[in-house]
């Protein structure tokens, strides 16, 4: 696929300015954009003490990205399905960048039978019952727990990446990050040029650039339930 032009080598400075705005602009009463706290709220979701559990702080951080986890799902993730969630998270590597996953490793890490895909299906309620977590919310929960490996999918970023639904999202991101086009290095450069102190992942950098770019283009944000799943 063709990358959005905002991620091209010629627009690194412009992309960096978008990241800087997202993380540093203050709004009324000196409150920052809430999404700027998603990554580091309560120390982040991938730190060793909580890497293999979905916590109340994770679900609160997810709300900073303008989605809400329904109460039945909160109870399920924090209590009734807690052990199942923990087992799957234990099998999903921490500290692994999506760009570092080789073609041979992809199926084991993110393929249909991988622990990551099983967690995705659990979050969506695919194999039991739908408890109100749509694809956008599911992606944000997973990105909170594995920020370097799992991308965020929503009604702005998805279309910019040429996605009509979330079915092939992980494969699409993996392809553009590993096709030899230099995107991982550009994303690192964008983060450095942005001047922010927070060490966000390449995927989060990409998400913020696309989100800010799409919003400036006037793209509409849909509710999670309205996005094709």
C-alpha cells in the first residue's frame, strides 16, 4: 500500500510538529489533551508489575482516548476473566517492536492462532458474547498493554492506512514497517524532532501523526460501534 504522504521523508518536520502539538498544547484551565496522558498514566501499561494484567488504571487511560469500556466488560476483564487475560498477556512478548517481527515470526506473534489474536477475540467477545467492546476500544486496550507491538485502529487512522475494517490491520502495519522503506527510522526521527520528553513507541508516534493529520483534514470521528468490525 502507499503510505499517507504525511509519513513521507519530505514531511518529517511537519509530522514532528503534529506530535509536538499533541503532547504539549494546553487547553482551558491548563489541561493538556487527554490523549497525551494515555501512554504514561500510572506509569504505563507495559511496566513489569502490571504487564500481564489489565488494570483499572489501564481502562482509565483508555478513556483518555475518547472511548469508554462498558461496565460489564470492566467486570469481566478485572474479575471474571482476569486469569484468562493474564495467561494470554504472559504469552505476548513485551518490549517487542512490530517492525522487529520478521516475516517468519509474524504468524506466531500476531497471526490467527497467536495469543495476541486470542486476546483480541476475548476483548471483542467474539467467542462468547458481545459485551460492548468495539474494534477501536479493543485496539486501545491492547496498545496500552503492548505499545510497541499493537497499533491503534480507529475511524481516522484506519482509512488513512487504506483500511475499510480491522480484519487486516496488523498485517497492514507490519507490511509498511518492514518493507524496507525506512518508516521505522523516520518515526524515530519524528519523535526526536518533536522535542517531547516522553519516549513513545514508533507505533504511537505513527498513530499520533495520522490522527492529528486526519483531524486537520476534517475527518470525522465515529463511535466505536459505528466502525465496521
